[in-house]
């Protein structure tokens, strides 16, 4: 299948298809790029998930059912480093993305299914919730610092407290709106309900996972772990491993953060998660390594529960 590497910018799309580099405007509908792609051929689009700038390209792929590979921008420097070792020619980002698609795209490509409107609506509320939460935490840090200074006017401290309380209320409103969206869809409400039966997964985590699973309905275990960016990768040269394995961090940073936080509870109250966490700690593994493994286990449990639609059941203890 022909491949097109697309370097997404704020105003333009720089593309490379193995023959030449082309530039298209990154505007609503992407009419010029759509016309170029729609010349009676099936293609694979490879691009970076560059914040909001890649949304129009992803939307086009979903509308037209064009297979795509969406990469984390952090991967490009690694691709460039590998390329520089192979060749003295400094390739553009579009060329590197094209090369990635040719070499690995067939294995990683997925058909761009139509966007899930419910998942998008929930994601919007969660995005506002995240921004509000970050602002509230920043204000709380400022309040803590200023409250230690005797010269800080009492009126300023009162004002900061009021701002913090207002932000807390905004957080509650965002979650309430997301829950209302879910309640209006019977299937979504049922899915969220069964996700919350898993020890360690609370309302916000359940809502976050629900949007992830609805957006990527056809994913398998390996793919869902990769979408969260907690899949392991190794640096190899020949038969030797020169660096310690680490997680890819190619997926959603927000999902990864929420899962990591959820392991605080899950490692205590979820038997399956506790088992893997405890085994790694007993083998002398660092806390972070054990927590990441626990987060991966929790994600896989949640994915299986979502797929089955059945409430969580604690694994049977075969000992004794």
C-alpha cells in the first residue's frame, strides 16, 4: 500500500510520498490534500499527533476511512538519530514519517473509523476538567507559599481561597456534565458502571477509560497498551542491548498519568494488580517500575471488562 508521510504544522501540511515533497494548506476540510489523496488509490497516512493542529487531518482520515498511523512527536528525534547513523543525508520530518510507514506502517496501521461523537463530547469535558484542575493546584501552591509570609495581606489570601473554591466547583461541573452525557446513552452508562466495579478505578478514571475504549473499539491488548504509551521498548544494536528497556510514552500522557495515580489504590485493593506489584517489589525492582507494571495490568483488566460487559470478579485464590 502506498504511504504518505505528513509533517503537520499550524498552517501547512508538508507531505512526502517517496517521490517528491508537496505542501498543502492546513485549513478546514483540507480540500487540496483531500483531492491529492482521492486519485483512486488506497494510501496509508503517517503523521505526528501535534496537539490540535493534526485534528483536521485525523478527521479527514476518519471521514474517508483512510488507514493511518498516528505517532507521538517524541518519536521523530529517535527516527532522525537512526537515519543519521544509516545515512549522511539529513531527511525532513515528512520523509522520516514516510520511511516509518514503509518499514513499520503495515503492522501498526488501523482503519480510521468514524469519530465517536459521544466520546468526543466527554473528552471535551475532561479536557476542561484537566485544565481547571491544573490551575487549581497551581493556585493552591501559591496560597501555601504566600500564607507562610507574614507580610501577605489577609485580603489576598481570602481572594486566593475564593478562586480555589471556584475552580473546585468548575471541576465538579465538568465531571457532572460528562456524567450527564454518559447517562443519556444506555450502553455508555452500562460500560462506565462495569468499569467502576474494578478495585482502584474511580469515577474520573472510569470516564477517562470509557472515552479511550470507545474511540479505539477494535484494539487488542497490545494496541491498547501502546495507546497509553506503557508498552516496553528496547534499544538494540545487533544482538546487544545497550540501554535498559523503558516504556515508549508514545500514547496519551493523560491516560498514563491517571493510570499511574490509580495504582496507589489498585496496588492495595485489587488482588491481580497487587500480585504483580508485590512480586516486582520483592524482586528488588524500583517503585516506578512496579507501579508502571501495575498500571499496565490495571489497563488490561479494564479493557477486558469493557469488552465483556461483565462486572469485575476477584480472581480465585488457588493457594491453600
